[in-house]
C-alpha cells in the first residue's frame, strides 16, 4: 500500500476470529477442576494468541460469549472492551442495556489464549476464579 508521500507501507492482516473454550481450574469445590463449568467466547486473536483490539473494533458484532454451568449454557452475552489500565478492560456483558459489565477478565489484554494456559475472571458475584484454556479453534 502506498502512502501519500509515495513510500510503501505494510498492511497487517486482520486477526481471525477464534472460538475459545475455558474450563474451571482446580478449586476447593472442584479439586480436579470442571469441564462442565466455564465459558465459550469468540474473539479475534493476533499471532501471539492475544485478543486484538483492532480486530475487535472491526468484528465486535461477532464476539459472543456463553457462560456454561453444569454443562449447559446459562447466559448468553457479548465480549466488550472498556478503557482503563494497560490494554483496557475486557469483559463479558450479558445485559447490554444495564451499562454494567457482568464479568471482567483479569488482565485479559496481557494473556495469550492458547490451550493449557490459565486466565482469571471476576464473576457476577465479585469472586475471582481461574480457568484453563481448554481449546482454541477458528470460528
């Protein structure tokens, strides 16, 4: 791509959407974790497996989340991004009309979403829980 001054500029390919499955990691209540409790969400990931803000801005209408409890979808919502801190705040919003994010990812902007990695989410009761990235696949 040429700029106005005639120099060539490289364009970055748009990040692809991925379906990310998170399973509850070990807790007191679940010493082996739980594949029946977690989240499945769609997000654009960059080459390092991080959520791409630029990709999100272009594809936010496809960024859905499902909260899963006891093996069934309990809530459906949207992945949202809010300003604040380094990289902003990524959260899951189940009631867009309320203006309040229901569950915030802890430093999601810093995490690589690859199978076997761990991330934390502050749930709707304010409790921070850890989840293991179960799978990542093209959406």
